[in-house]
C-alpha cells in the first residue's frame, strides 16, 4: 500500500512539473504572432525604395532639346546615384541619327522635341515600352496607348516682332497668320526648318489641318515668298530677331520669350486666327546601354508631382498640367480653347508626306549650316 501511495505521489509531481512548463511557454507562443508584424513592417517599407536602386548605376546618356534640364537630371542623380551626360539636339536630328544607328542607339533617354518624331520612332520599332502605375493618371491624348512615348508638355507657337526694325522698315505688327502673307514683310520673316524643328513641324501640321490640305499648301507657298530662310534650330527665329537681323520670327512662346520683353524692344503676338501647338515627347531608346536607368527616370518623373513641378519651372510653362490633370500646385494659366483644334495622332502619320512636300517648297532657303 505504501508503494502504491508513493507511486501516486511521484505521478502527481511529474504532472505538476509539466504543467508548470506549459504555463511558461504559453505566453511565448501567443506573443509571436503579435511581434512578427512589428518587425516585418519596417523591413517592407525600407526595401521598396532600395529594391530598384542596386540596378541603377553607371551613366545615363540623354539627348534633349536644351541643356537647361541639367537641374532636373542633377536631382535624379542625387536620388539614384546615376550620373547623366546631356547632349542638346533637336527632335528631327535625333530621329535621323537614331535611324542611322541601325538599332544601336548612342543614348539611353530622349527628352523633349516634337511628338511627331517620337511617333515615327515607335513605328520604326526604335523605342522601349515603359509601364508604370502613374501612367494611368496621364491624359491619353498625350501619351502612347502602349506606353512607348509620353508627353511632358505642350509648345505653343506665335510671333516675335522686333519693334525697332518694324519701325525703321515701316512694317505693321502682324496680328494673324493671314497677316504674314502681306508683301510688306518680304524677306523679313524667319522660321525654322520643320524637318529639323518639331515645333515648326507642329505649325505646318496644325495649319494644314485647320485650313484644309489644299488651302493650307497654298498658304505656305505664299508665306514662303516672305520667308528669308529656314533656320536649323527652333531657337533661331528668336535669336535672329533679338539680334536685329530680322523683323519677325515664327517661334515657340513660353516664359523665356516673355522675359525678352524686359531686355529687348520686342512684341509677342498670339495669332488671332489660331495658336498651333505640338506636344513634347519623352521616351527610352530600345537597345540602350543603360535602359534600366532610363526607364526608371520616366517613372520617377511622372510619379512625383514635385519632379514635374521642377520640369515646369525649367520649361517656363505650366502645360504639364494638361498632360497630368491630377497634378497639384500648378495652374495652367491659359484656357486650352485658344489652341487650334487638331488631331494629335496625325502629327506622326502625316510627317513623312508633309516634310517631303515642304522640302520642295523651301528650295534653297533651307539652311545647311
């Protein structure tokens, strides 16, 4: 009997020991699920920005319409570590060079210039598709449906008049496109070659669309009689007018042109019979050496309103608001109804035919310099 009692006591002690162990481990088991999210959440937050960062290295080569964009690219470099080499080149020159390179581009990113050249490059299979979430916030009118190119703003076009020369030559200040046909302006109007300047190609395409093809070509044949020559750069008309070389320049209009009013005796004219415009493009070259950095830049630009605001400040125009209507902190400053009503899609599809005919029209007035 004593043995049985002793055995029972031993069993009770063993059960007590195991029960004690179970009560000590229970809190650890219940604490684990509540502690795990607390440690995992910060890891997920810190990994997101750095996940793409290791792939971004080296140098990104950019062809752009102006070297003034270096401020924007400096910000990109500061945030990603990717160095940027910037080369200024017009959209027509970029497209010609790209085709000549036979699919092996010497640059990674194409920044700025008339959208017609970007449309042509896409058709030739020379651009890289760039998909990112923020692209859904962009106005579909101003981006490729398959995300091969995007617009960064609109360039609008009017006239810049040298008041001193106009007075000396007894010229009236033209108010419309129709006015430019007056014989008093013979040899005093300068325009850039639309085959090189996307801005001036936009002028030709817009006026052909609004006037109709037959009347439009008659207009340009008559205008050609008053054109001194067709410059190599979109900035040539502005530069030649403020240098007192010509009385009237057909030029882009933005904040940089507005600033001339404080320095020169000039008049800015917004044509009363319609203001042509052309979207400016952004794209990544297919087969580029640093394609990852270029694609990330596109996402970086359009996904952050602060970056777009910096772009608007550099461009001296708020038209990026047209491209991304949801953007905060930017006021458009003008009613889009002042722009001519055209089909943007035709900028690309009509380019070759229009430029071929315009080349014949220009004759020896197309500058080779």
